[in-house]
C-alpha cells in the first residue's frame, strides 16, 4: 500500500506526517502488509467482532511505511545489507554478532521527527480516551507474521506497562530494532523469508490491568492431538508474559465447542496449575514490570470461574468462525486474553492462526510405540505424541547456547525466542517450567519434536550427557527414561479403508488419549470403563469420600485430604473427576454413541482404593460376588452409586453430551435390572427421557437364557466374552491352573453367543460385543459377522486390522 493509499483511508494530506500511524479500527485482516499480522488482526476484531460481544482494547499502529521511512531516511539500509552479507546463520556466534550490530544501528539512530510527532499525536488521543499518560502495551507486528503456516510468535519484542510519550517512543524504537533479534533472523532464514522484504509495525494498545487479576492463552483446537472440537484455555495470575514464556505452570481448561454453541456448559476438563509467580506493574520501581510470589491459598484455587471459562471459549469460537469465513477454510486460532482487575472485564489482546496441528495431514495416522521401558527420571506434561532420544544437554542460561550439539535433548528451566536457533537442532526438549501453551511447547510442535514441560526437577534429575528417551506417546504424562530405548513408528493411510455393515466401535479406557484415538475411523465407543477413571484419577473409595469424617485410618484420611484439596465436600471430587473422564471420551467421539459401563470393581479391588477396606467385605470368590448391579441398589452401597449417576446426568444434561449410553454390568436377573433403573431415576436418569438409553452387559448365562425378559428392561446388550466364557465353562479366569481351558472360541461359548444374538434381534434390540476375543482372534470376528451381530467393539491397537478382516468376511472372502 502506497503513502497515498494510506492518506485516502485517513483523510489526511501530508504524506510525511499522516502515513505513519493508523488506528486499529482503520485496518483489517487484509492489511498485514501495512501493519503486520498482529495489528491487522486486532483491527479486524474491533471492526467485525465488537458487535458480537468480543472486547478488544483500543489502540493504534505505526505503519510499514513508517519503518521503511526510518531505515531509508536515516541511511542505515546499506549498512544493514553489508552486515547480513557476512551472516552464517548456522554459526551461533556469527548470528549473535550480526544481530547485535543490526539492533545497535537502529537503536543508536535518531527516529525521524515526523514519525515521533505522528506517534505523539496518536498517544495523546489515546490518553484522551483512557486518562493522562495512560499505560499501554507496545508490541511488534512484522508484515510476514501470523500467516496460516508460519506463526512468527515471539520473534520480536513486547513492552508492558509503558506510559508517558518519551517511554512510548523509546519502546517503539526498541520494537523496530527487534526485527533483527537473533531468533527472528534465524526463523526467517528457516522459513525462507528475505530479511529486507519484511517491515515492522508497532502496536500501541491500552493495557488491561491483568496484573491485578488473571491472563492467559487459548486455542480453538486441542494443541496436542489436533482435535478440532475442543477449545483449550490456560490461565495464571498477573500479566500474560509468564504464561507465554513458560515461566509458570498455568491452569488448563478444555471446553467442547459443538454443545457450547447449543447453549450448554461443557467444561469437559479442568486441570489446576501451580501458578507460583505472577508478573505485576513495578510501581515506583526501576523496571516496568516485576515477578512476585503467589500466596499458596491462591495457587490452590482455579484462576477463572466457570462463567469466565465459558465466556472465553465462546469468544474463541466466534473468532475462529469469523476467520474461517474470511479465509474460506477452517482456521483454528491462537488467542491471548486478559482480565482487568479494576473492572472485572475480560478482553482479547491478540489473535493469530494456529500454525501446527491445523496444517497436519488428516489422512495419515502416525502412532509411536515404545517397545521397552526403563527407570523414569522425571515426568511432566507431554507435548506432541512422539518419542525422541539422545544425549541430554543441560543449559540454564542463554550465554551457554553455543554448547548445544545437533541431535541432543535440550534440558532447561524454560525457553524463550532467543533459544530457537538451537531448538531446531534438538531431538526433544524437557523443561522445568511451563504448560501446554508455553514457548517451548509451541515451538516443539512447530518443529515436530516431542517436549515435556513443567517437570519441576528435570535439570536436577537428569545428568548432563546422559543418554535418555523422551516419551510423549503414553498419554498426557510425558516420561523421561534412562537409555536409548527402542521404539517403532506405525503409519496408517486412512483414505482407502473399507466401510463395513457391522458397526466398528472402540474400547477406550483412558480419557487422556481419547482425543487422539478419535482420529481412528470408527462408529463410536462400545466400552468406556469407569474403573480406569476411578483407579487412576480418583483413587479413593466413593464411600470414603461420602463418610470422610468417619474414616478410621488416619494415614489414608490424610492421603484423601491431600488428594481432594479445594473440595470441602469430598463427594464433589468423585463426581467432578468422573464427569470429566466420561466427558472427554464422549466429546472425542460426539455425536457417535459412547457406551459407558458403570463401575464393575470386585470387592477386593474396591478395598484397594484409599479408604476402601473400611467399607468392603472379605469374600472368598469376589469374581462372582458383590459386584455390578447387585451393589447399585444395595443400601450399603447405593449412595456411592448415586455419585456415578450424578456424573452421567451432568455429562448428558449440563454438557449436552447425550451420546452417552450408560451400561449396567453383571446384572443377574431382570428384576435386578428394574431395581437399578429405579435407583438411576432417583438421580434424574429416567430411561427414555432426553433420549436416555440404558444397555446391559451380556456376560452371565442368565442374560442369554432370559434375553427376551432383559429386552423388556434394557435398550441394548453388549456381550462381555471374558465373563461369559468363565461362567459358561465354570472356571475362574484368574486361575493359572486352568488357564489353558479358557477360550472364547469354545463351542459352548459360541452357541451361547449365537443364541443371544438371535433372541435379541427378535426383540428389536441392539446387540454388540466388547470383549477381548474379536481383537485377539480374526476368526472369532468372522464368526460374529456370520451370526449377524450389530457391532463389534475393539481395542484401538487391533481395530484397523480387524476392520479389514470384518470387511473380508462380509464380502464372503
């Protein structure tokens, strides 16, 4: 855009004075060449999204013309070009030397008076709106940044709590100089951008007083799996730089976008971060900002209320939908937000395209599998479902970056953009600090390497030079193992998979991997187990939580107290964790059906939960004892079952995830089934209301023999081949002495299955199988297809190969 074009937009006449500054509401997303991606996006949101309720603080931007005028009018253009002719970007010392000299040239050259005056007039107008010497954020915005395939995030400088014209002018000049930071030079070289074809705009925006409240980053996509139906919101106290830089471990919240749009409140996950420090204004001090400690009481609270989480997620959806419309394609977004502690209002302060997960191929599924394990040195948040390995290189300070060698694992406190020249050479990254949206996490995703962030003790637990394996392929928890462990990478092309008449469902236990598993083509979830969530995320017996004050074991009571910090009413902990686990799986496969089996621990397994021994009987054979349906209506346990019902109701009614179908295990008689349904109805789960279906496990011979009567009570059946084999053959499947007899392919078991399929289909009910047999034996899957089963639920690792076997069976091959 020429000077004359800018004047036409502003209504000005003097090219030298009027072409240097534009207000945010004078620019839009098409103006990246004029004011850079950051400022163009702010203008776009102010102009187009304010009417939809999205709040963005006002401000102005210097233009690319102002930057080029400065460089050319001052005569430093030729000097800069001579400097860069000597650059060896792969040599970190050369990079440092050239970058330092380039920045010094700009900082030591007086800014032209006409540019100073243009900024001064705009700042005075901003002060007229917000107050004398109003505090502003001064941010760099390069004309090549925030493109859909290159983020340029953090490449240039930002200055917070800037007030007074002289300080604003100084910050603007520092931003001009930061176009030649070491990391910006390196990044442009990697991405193939010409250093002199890019200009720098400076955004001057009213500060949001988040130093008195909270701030953070959010994505309209799950950053680890690329799951597009979730918005990830992170939050910590104080100004947002600590979250961006990874100096704190923030809270993390996941919100399910489809039912959010329908008016529900689908916060499907809340994870509390440590939030140990916060950045605030340095009032009366020598710096613009400073970090202070956060009181423990605040660290142990979530930084946002549910209403605030939902408001931010709604804005993320609005922003994503708008940019998708503008760009003509799905456009997941990376957004910075802040809450003003003086007014209590939320604001969006930046929005840019997400540039990693949204660019990945949707047709190739890549899974990493660790083939051995060893001693775990440290753990943290996994970033990127990959595995990397090499020698550990511990670097805690930027001056030591030249020690790093290509292929090593970078171990440090946290990274910032200055570290990017060596990050691109790393096989993996491990940090003490940071969350899923910190700098190290963002750059690792962009580089396609695994990272584990927020370990706390990585730099002390790992020895410098030690051979290590960094595994992010085992769920949300990333693990650093000793040694170079063998692993394999499995790639599957999803473009040409067959479709089958038989519904292919998936068995899912761990909610943490559900988003990733949803990329595998299937028709839903045939078995999601409560037991995994209770054992791994809740860990305490439900009755121990209900009767916490009556617990006799002091040690276990202390453990439960630590586990449930922030929950004065302990049963709420059980309901919250169970709700979140079920919601994660249900959201991952929405709107496909997700069959959730209510708890089916045996009494000895329940006793192993914290506080469990006080409430569990000692049974000679718990495998065929007090389990499943018999517990749910028993006065000794029914109040605990009520917690499970509350979780299911919250998932379906409050979150809108009505694809959840509860399933009752080990139901011995139809009368038991009616008693269980009556218990569920007490807690608001009435079969038939709000589309609620209830399934039953078919795992006892009585389920087969009385299938017609069970069909009057339940809407569907799922064959549990393990228990059905055990009880048909009269053996204990846990006994090694008779393990050789256990075989789901036994003719007696197959006849039971054939019988129940025929009976259930006559009753116009659905019947599937969720046992292990079809995953282990392709011939068993073919038998089920021949018998006309409606669905087969498989373990994720065998789903695709069994799908092929089922397709062949259906075609008569």
